[in-house]
C-alpha cells in the first residue's frame, strides 16, 4: 500500500462535505479519463464522493456495509457484512465474548435486513455499477479507526475490483499510513491525535437518505448527457456574469428540461453554496415536476469569508435579480416564469429581490428563512410567497409568523412538524420539498390574495 501525504495542514477545516470533496478531487485528478468507479460510503461519504466523481467525470455509486455489533455491546464490532453476501468476522473476539451461534445469526440477519433496505432505498431498483477488473476509489468524509473502510475495501474486491484506493479529507496519521486492504490511500489532512472527524468541518450536519438518493440520481443523469451545449433537458455548469470589479462571474448549475413549466433560482443561506445537498434535493423534486432550476453561488470564493458580504442582503438580492434576467434571457427559457427559493439568509435576499420594483419574480418560497433580515421591504413584495418553517425551530418560526403579518402579497406559512432549522429529521426535508413544488406549480404564473397559516399533515 502507498500513502499520499497531506498537501494541507493537519488542522485544516473544511466548510462542508462538498468543499472537502472538491479539494479531494484535485488530489485525485490523475484518475481522470481512466476506468475508475467512485464509491461513497453512506451517508456522509456520498456528498464527498459526489464532488470527486463530478469533477473527474467518473461514475458514482455507493458501497454499503453494516457492522455486526456484539449482542451486549452493539457499538463494538465483531465483524461486518456487505453486498453480494460478503461477511468478515473477528472469530477471536467472538470466542472471547462467548457469542453463541444463535446470537451471531440473529445479529447478522438484522444487519442484512438493514443493509438490503439501504441498498433498495439508495439504488431504487437500479443495478450496482459493475466493478469487475476496474479501479475503485472508496470515499468517506473522514476516517477515525479505519474499520469501516477496511471492510468496504474487502467488499469491493469481493465484487471484482482490480485496484482499490481510499480517498478521505481527514484521518489520523497512523491510520492513513497503515490502513490495510488498499493499494493507495489519499488523505488531505492527518491530525495527530484526531479528536473527531466533525471537528474538521464547519458544517458537519447529518446527511439524510433523501440527500444520498438525490446525489446518486444527479450523478447518473449527468453521466447520461455530458454535452456542455444547451438543448432539450440541458444540465450543465454555467458562469453567471454579475458585473462589478473585473467583471465578476459566479458559478452555477443550470437544469432546463424541454419546455420547462417554470424556472426556480436558488438563494443559498450563509455558509452554503450551489453544492448544498439539501438544495440539490429540493431541486430534484422540482425537476420531477417539469421545472428548471439554477443553483448558483451568490458570493465569489474571495467573498465567502467576509462577514459584511455574507450578510449584505441588498447585494445578494441584486445578484439574484441579475441571475433572474440572465436565465430568463436564454433561448430555452423564453417566456417562462421565474421564481426564487431561499434558505436562511438567502430567503431574506429572495424577499428583498421580489420587493424590488420591476423584479418580475413570479413566486417565492422560503425554507427556514430569516425574513427579519428583509425588514422594511416585506410590504413591497408582490410575488406569492410561501414560508416553510420547522415546528421545532421555535425562534425562526416566530420570526416567520411576524413576517406573515407584514406581507401584503398572497402568502402562506406552512409548519413541518418535528423539523428543526436544517430539516435533518427523517422525512422533513422531503415534506418541505413537496410543499415548495406544489407552491411553484400553482403560483408561478398566478396568485391570489388569501392569507393562510397551516401545518403539514
């Protein structure tokens, strides 16, 4: 096994998993154009793997493994199971712990049921990518002990992989240097000691099953059509010119189906970007309804760390309006209504943009938004506006209730029970996405004057 030393300090902190994946892709750039498959370890490894696969133009899949925990101490692994009927067992630990065959069988059957449920949920009936004779890069968001990674490597070889590499943003130095089962380990940061993987991320919020599904679906869709040119069902990386010093251009991803029912421009919250798995999930739900989307960074890389820029709502709103004009001016979007979807501070920017005279914003949806940051402008919003808030996000819920009273457009407040600010709880992000979909489908070209507040069923 060869180990690639870190090219960045061991104290490196990544903004989120997406940024970590983009930085990891630079170190793995030599794989571009080769017969390589990128495999993400669910759940947290998939957003990292998605960025690697996207940057290098490689196929993406998951590799699912489940730990076999001791019956009386489940957090301690006595083995693991993986796809294709694979099992690895620490027979010495099983003997010392006096685990009976019946107990072992019970633990394994449960683990296989959970594993199969995950495989079914993530792949949605599609067969796994064939690994026979190919180079495989297993990607996770970080490694602590390396136990899961080692099992994943064994599963990949069991499924026919020729060479197996590991790519991770962070791992302890001694683990990165001595991890068995891999032909090569590529790691960006090797702290010693490693307190916790999450310490090396500013945003280490959990990745949901829904987000994993969306990223896999997006990767497969992009693999089907890698043409950079526009056309029916175009799906491409773009640069949106927003002007300013040096003719600033901001990166974005544009998806336009043939004859889109509407187009939604996403306004991300502070610390987020067009790579946000949550917004990508919402975008995928809108795609299913025949809508186009533009996920765009509202700040340049040099601006992201400048607090005065991050919370300059007027600046963000102006850039949203430029993006609206830019996308509406494309031939594929001629005559199509454009709406805004905003989260957190991005929602305030969307509302300020919609309040601007002549903005031509057809509808606005706010998820966990901060409408208080648009204070003084809410009465000028004319676009139908939906405010979606988690039922457990108490402070933000109160801010949105106050905003509902200030708005004079067609508006509604929908509360998703059990959801906190980031909609991390199972099913809550999907519920928010469906609410947004229905609002855009109904309001992109119409509105009424009713004031409504309600909770989702």
